[in-house]
């Protein structure tokens, strides 16, 4: 059976304003403004009565996958401008105490496993990093930037050339948007 057109519609919340020009979508909400250009050629975007409609004519499997990926991106943008994203990380050390400070667009990690040179993790986009004791709070409206900043912090304290069962020092993600992660 051949489906001639696949359509998906996303309703915009009342506190989010949407502007669609061509393939560029701009969302503004209480937390800020996000802009993204969608480049998949077979998917058409248009606005209708305060909602956004994505459609594909004669969809194949890759087209369906791309359509639902774009839907997820738009939902993430809506969640970001409405409430934002908050990731909580925990600093763990047993051997040498870590000194962590945020400086501009980077986080400097000093004394990791007794090393003399500091390790650096980059802060992506407009993400805010707050350090208090052994907790690090990463906040922002763009889910991809918040997630990448978190990954940069975890990666900067990766254990290399040591037994990871003994040296468990590092920075680890423990909570995502108020939901604790289970280990």
C-alpha cells in the first residue's frame, strides 16, 4: 500500500511565538529565543493556525526517519524556550582534590589526579555553568549545547593509562532535568 503523503502537526503553546521563513524556524518563549534551519529537501514546513505542519510527499523509509527527527528537534526547541534544560554533575575524587572554575567560555579543572597542567572543557553556545562545591549545574535553552557542554566536562576528566576500577576520580552526570540517573 502506497501512502501518498505523510503529515505531522505540532501545536505551539500559548507562551511561545513562532516565526517560519522558508526553512528557518524561530521560536521565542519565556526563557529566550532559538533559531534553527532545517535542510532536509523532501520535507516541507509550513505554519497553520498557531501550529507547524511537516509533510512528505510519497515518503520512503529515510524520509519518515528524517521527518520524525525534525519533529523531535522542534519539540526540544519548544521545551527549551519554555522551561530550559538543567543537567547536574557531581565531582568525585579520592586521591587529589579537584579545583574547578568557570572562566568565560571554558571550565578549568586543576589538580586532576595530581597533574601539574590544568585540563580544559569548552562551554558550548549560551550555556551557563555554575560550580558550587562538588556539584556542577549546566543550564541552557538549547538541548544540544547543554548536552555537549556536559559531555565536554565528563570527557575532560577521563581516566587514561590507569586502572579505572581504582581511579574513579572525575566529573559524572547524575541528574538530567530533575530526573536522577541510575548507575
